[in-house]
């Protein structure tokens, strides 16, 4: 896209423009300091120096965590930028109770307590992420802080069986900031440049009107190579066969992300703000796949059709939106906070696949598609202190989403758009209405309580050429949190206990309820006709399930926390979740299908029963010389999370919830040298081998995952930092195994691949 270089150059030029009122700020600050000195000349000089320090990072983050009645961790900007990560998902793996999918060094989807996607509620500025937006494309430089809530609250919502992660984008502070970051990364010989510019400024002398703008542009190039082996046993003929495969793919992606905020704050109780955001990108890739089968496949075997394939693909996406916020005072101490958001996202793709048999082209297929997504939301919250102990909050939320998808297909020169009549053209949407109320009150200086009640109604609708679907679900969730401090003296009250009793749920994803029907390419339908042939269990078709019901969970959390005098925290958290209406994707033979006259094996998500999940999460964050005399003042961060779960109706012993490992562990440390302006740090993330019985017929096994990261940063002065980072230093091979006991045959498959170290060099400047 030619806009990328032009926009990058423009932003680089703007970065060096002097901030507004840049010459007035030092004079104002100095005048204020002189006035303060004259007001109280008896203040100790040492105390004056401490008062001028801008505290950030661990100390203030721990205080926010300590003061919250509901269990909450706050990760500030200093922690976010320490390792120079290129995406939010890469840094999240170091947090207690948080894991990421994908291979080492590549980030992946974010999960709390080891549970699969959908159990963790991901919010951006308190709203659900816009359709099509991915955390993989959100750089840490655009984030002000991350809030991690282990139990749901009425205000943030109860769609959080595992927990909630709220990502707060950069706002417009009154101080002047003009930051530029230039980065260069490399992985296996592929170079990834990145550019980030952020500027905060004010538009008037009083600082009531401020703005922030952040621009990030980056390009990623990477390749994947893998091998696989499948052992197939045909139950009817008794024949065994071995299939060896090899694949290689090269991909290149470019993205540009912009977000800003214009804020007017005439008083402490009034605020008006507008925050636009924009994300555009494109990508292309190519790959090859080869396989050999011993002995040769039989003529009626679907695998006999080809032994090699090649593919090329392109994709484009663009999205943006605007959110607004209005706060005003109500009465003497009350506050009314209202916000609105409107977003749009569109994407298109094209892919060409060619299949060969003995070097002869046997099939050529062109696929393409367009997707249009839109969303809007309205929120309003009224906060009112009652007496001195109670703080009452009540609110209403409503949101809507719309998804329009269209697919195009050409096979061997002829149209294969026959699938459009039963699912490849979709127009689907959902609406949600929520009402909530909560009371946060204190009893003396040692007890704090929180009680909340939230009601939500979700309606999902879809229209297609051959059917229409409408589904409405309603959920009522009571919530209770309690905090007890061992001492009524705030200076001595460093030990506390938390208790949470909650009700939470996981609503079905729109794509699970209403998704395009995919006919398995090894058992295709005749062009422009309904299917006349039955497929096999392991080559099933793919479809959604409009009758899905929300998963419901009753939860208990009990935690002990000790906040250390020199900063840091020691904590232990026990949790239990009882889940009903559990959703799993099952494969069953169905008749009367829209696309087939013959019975077909179809994979759909279904409510299958109940599950129980429990765990213990331990965290220790401290400075080493607090416990070891004469040790270096190394800031140590460590956590260990142990998980256990079982799914009713699936045989053990590995019938755990999908993707949940037995445990995860993190150990890291940071040290700033006294003799040199140099900071060093390293972090190790470990996940053991994981075996799961996903259904009665299928089981999976993934290899261990250990990720060693490190960084070194050199401060030339207070405004210039050079940071060298390494992700996945202990690069290793990985494997994923599956075993399927199908009615026709058993299949045992193993896939191998390898990972690489990502080296990054970043120059950070405050202009």
C-alpha cells in the first residue's frame, strides 16, 4: 500500500515539531515550585525532592491493586514497554494466570486460567473489541495500562468465566510528551521494521483542553516450515497406511494503526472527550504442500486425488471508529458518565490453490470473499455516594453488531458458487441490552464489601437465501466481593484476604451460531447441485448451530495478599468454577441437510453438559535484597499456576477443559546497574506437555512450551534510550499430536515444526 511510506514520513516530520507552549511550561513549573517553597520554608529538603518524583510502574500499580475490593491487577506503562514487545499478546504471557496460544515467539490468543478463547473477556476502554480487531495488531505503545480482573464485576460485565482483561488506550495527560520509537527486528533472516510516534499536548494556557495522538506502522515477514506423519488403519479392510507430509509457507504483513484523544476538562467533575481510531493493513503469502502415502492409496480413497499442492493468497483489511465520553456532576458528589462508540471493519481475501498428481495439474481453485462488520454501543453510569460508607453505581448498556459476508469460488474454470444458497452469503447480527447496579461499601477501616447484580439479554439473528434464524438468551448474574485487612492502620495494613462469590457466563460467538457451511473438499458436491455422496467422519462438513445456549458458571475465589514495605506483593489465590451448558464441537451424521440429499457427517458446536475447573495461583513480586542480605537489588517477578478440570460425559483421565494445561510458570528479574546507565532483564515462561481428551472420539497432545526472553536498555540521557530485546532465546522444535477413533478408521497424526529467536533493536526518544 503506497500510503504507508507517505504516512510514516509525515508522522516523522510532525514528531520534531516543537510542542505548543513548550517555552512557557518550564517557567510555569519553576514559578510554582518557588511559590511552594515560600509557602512552607520548613519543609525538609529530602521530602521536597521525594514529592517531585513522578512515581510510576510497580508502586502505583500495586497500590491500585491493593485498594480495589474486587481482585484486580494493574500493569502500568513502564511494565508494558520493558521488554520491547511488538504486540500485546507477547507481553501478556508473563502475567500470573495468563497464557497465550500459538508457537513460542509469535504471541497468540490470550487466555486466563488456561481456558480456551471466549472464556476470557477482552475489553478495550471498557468496550468489547470491534469486530475484526485483533490484539496481534495492537502495539504496546498505544496502551496506557492493562487491568486484569480475576472475577467478574457488574460494571465490566459477567461474560468472564475465566476473568476480564481491560486494555486502556493512551489518554491525554496535561503534561507535554513527544515520543518517537524506531525499531528493527529479525527472525530467521526476515527483517521487521517498526515506527511509533506519540504526542501529548495542550491547546490552552490552563491545560483544560488536551490531546493525544499515537501512530504505529510495522511490517512483519516470517516463514513456517513443518512436517507431519499420519498412521491410518482402515477398520473395514484392515489395511494400514502411512502418510508423510511437508509444508512451507512465507507470509508478509503490513499494518498501520492510529488512535487519538481530544479532551476538554473544565473541572474535576466535568469532561468531554472524543477518541478516533484507525487500523489498515494488507498481507500476502505463498506455500507448498507435499505428501507421500505408503502403500499407494486405493482409487476410491479421497487422498488419491493429489500428492502436491501450491497456494497463493492476498488479504486486505481496514477498520476504524469513533468513541465519545461525557462526564458531569450530579448533586454535590454524584457523577454521571456516558459514552458512545461507532465502529466499522471491512476485509477481503483471494486465494489460489493448485493440486497436482504426478506433476500433472488435476484441479485449480480460486476462492475470494468480502466481509463487512459494524458495531455500536451506548453506555451510561450514575455514581452516587450514600453517607460515608456506601458508593452506589447503576448503569445501562446497549450494543449492536452486524456481519455481512460473501464468498466467491471458481473451480477448474467453472463457478462453484452453488454453496451460496445454503450459507456462503450471510447477513447476521446481534443486539445486547444490560442493566446493572452495585454497592461498594466500607465497614470501619478493615472491611470492604461489594455487591452487584447484572441482567443481560442477547438476541442473535441471521438471514440467508434458504433460512432465517433468531435466538434470544437472558442471563441474571449476582456478584459479591469482600476484602478484609488485618490491621486498621493503613501504614501497617499490608496483609489482606479477598473472597468472591460470582455468577458468570460465556455467550456463544456469532460465528459459532451462524457460520458459513463448508463442504469438505475431499467429498465435494457436484457443481451447482446438492451433494449425493456421504462423506467420512474424519472428512466432515463444517456448520454453525443457532440453538446454542450460553454457558453458565458459578464461581468461588479466595485470595491472600501481602504487600511488602519496599514494594512488591506475595499472593495466593484459589478458585473454583462449576460450568453448565458446556459447548464443544461434535461431529455427528445428519440427514435432511440444506446442501445434501445423502446423509453427511457434520461438525457443529453443541451444548454437551457440565464441567468443573479449579486451580491455585501463586505470585511473588519483590526486590531480592529484601530477603537476602547483601544481594543485588534485583526486582524479581515469579508466578506459578496449577489447574485441574474435568468434563462430564468424556472419559478420563485427560478430560480437562479445552486447551487448559496442568500448570504454567514464570520467572523473571530486572536489574539496573549503579555504575552504568544500563538495565538488564530476563524472563522465562514455561508450559508443560499437555494431553487432552477433547471428545469421546478424539484426543490431542501438544509439546512443552518454554519461552526465554531478555532485554538490555542503555539510557544515553533522560530522553534517549536504546533497547535490545530477544524473544524466544531457547528456540526449539514443537509438535502437536492428534488421535481420532472414527467409525471407518483410526487416525494417529503428528506434526512437527520449529521456532526461531526474534532479535529487536529499538531507539526511544523524547523530543
